[in-house]
């Protein structure tokens, strides 16, 4: 079923509420030494409610969008209030099983698991910055995707 059906109000029963559980969000990062279109990496915005779970599914590609093998790699998802901050609001690593994992390495897939405890102490609503850094098995390090993390407050 297409998601657009949920948003056709003429097809919804009157006075009923429908919601979508957004369990996972996909990010595609580019391993590239040279900036493209004035941006060195893709810029993707993430909306997240404080004290909620979310799984971020990350895909690593090279500048030609070919799959980058993540066998033996470590990926780190870092969040700060401002880029210039010296400390992280929170950080997740595929080297820590509770924080993330490499999925299908030959497909360039990794996962990060945002837990309620990661965002509990953070100010919200607030906009944070994030990036994903990949350290390949060869030891080469690449920042592959960046963006804003919009932390929202749930009503209850």
C-alpha cells in the first residue's frame, strides 16, 4: 500500500486519527575527496522526537554512486549543538553493538540505533548538526554525510 493513501483526507473516516510509526530513516553518504556541486557530501535533514527510538540506515557510496564495501569498517554518527562545539550531544558507533552495526557490508550498509537515553538530556525543540564518519579497513577516514537533526518535543 502506498503511503500517500494515509494523506488523502477524503479517504479517511471522519474524526479518526491515523499515524505512521517512523521506525527507520535512510541516509546515503558519499566517500569523495573532491567537492561536488559546492558540497563535499550530501546534506540530509533528520526530524526526531526526544525520548523516542529511531533506526538510521546508512549506505556508503563513492562519487560515482558505486557501493563501498564496509567490511572491517567503523562508522560513527556524531551530533553536536554547533559544529564548533568541542563536545558531542551524543555519538553512536558501529563498533558498539548497542549503538549500531555494519549490516550487509558488501552493500555498503550500516545501522545506527538512536535510543531514548541518547536524547533525554538534550534541549528541545532545537536544531543540532550531525555527520557520519567512515573509517575503512584500510585506515582511510571519510566524512560521508552531514545535516541538521531537528529534535522535537512530543506532546506527552
